[in-house]
C-alpha cells in the first residue's frame, strides 16, 4: 500500500475533502488522526475508517488555535512516535462572504477568509515541521482552488486566500525541502459535494437551477464533467506517498483543464 505504516494528521477532516482524504490515506495503510473544530463529524469519519478495516483516531482541534494544535500533535507523537503527513483541508464558512460585489464588500469581510485560511495553514504546517525536522522526513499538504489563479466574480477574499496558500506552499518548501520535508498543494475545482460549491451556487444569478450550475461547471473542463471527491482523495494519497518524492514546492492542478498551466 502507498502509505503503509505512515502517521497522518488531517485537519478539517469533517468536511467533504478532508474526510475523503482521511479515508483514502487509511485505505492506503496510514494510521490517521482526524481532527475538526467540532468533534461529532470527525468521530463519524473515524468510525467509517475503522469499519472499513483502517486505523483512525478522532480529536476536537481548532486549527486556528496554536496551543490546541500543538497539544494534539504532542499526543500524536506520544502515541505513534512521529508525524509523517500533515494535511490541511480546513474550510472557512463562505455563505456570508460570497455573492457581494467587491465595490460593496466591507474590508473585514474581505480580509476574514484570507486571515483564516493562511493562519490555519501556517500554524499546522509550522507545528508539524517542528516534529518532522529532527527526522529529516515528512510531507505537508493543503488544498487550494481555481480562484487562486484566475479572476472570478463575487468571491470576495476567497481567491486571494487561495493564492496566498499557494504562495505559502512554495515558501514552506523552499525552507523545509533541504531538510527532507516536502510541501505540496492540490488544486481541485468545481466539486459539487463541497459546501463551497453550494455557497457558490447560491451566489449565482437568480433563476439558475442546480442542474444548470453543474452543467456550467462541467462545461469548463476538458472532459465535460466535474471531478469527484474520491478522485481528489486518491491523488492526495499518491502525493503524500514516497512514490511522489519528486514533488515539492508545487501545486498539483486537478481542475481537469479548467485552468491551463
């Protein structure tokens, strides 16, 4: 298996992408520590993983709370001996941040997702790296989105937040890769199962049905379909594995042709 005997921590594991990635990591042999700001959803993920024959441990961790992250990582190292993979899939509620023209958006609402996304990624990456540096080994990952690289309407600070995460991925890699720690992002787009896509739909022109919205997303891709959550998770598992040892300081483009690199 790709991740046999690896110790993985997934932040935001109660969400669509985080839970799918946690399941994929476990299916590939990792011992997965799933975390979320609310305990019940990550407990469900841990139970699902255990029912499928995998190993998972749930904990309530606010990924914007440095002390909470540090305490949890200390417990992971105490229990498992190390941290091999840190995956940040933390999302920020966007229902009140999308759909407002930039000319009408107040500064606090614009900055909120930028601050939250970047702070969470910075804290989880930095604290994981401190555990990885002594072993000269590890993988730090996150998720961004197409608005990091292309102009979009009515998305407030969401696009700048994703662009900042991609820039941080390159900077983290520049510092940590010489010490044996890879840092990689994945950039999917238009996954109907995610909460962000639901909120994006709500900010679209009145009268557009969900089916029409899905068709619009599909029309942006080369195969004329949207990527599934499992496809994203399977790529994440490969990127986290030793078989992807040449990947660092980069963003894996999973937009299915919606964005040409």
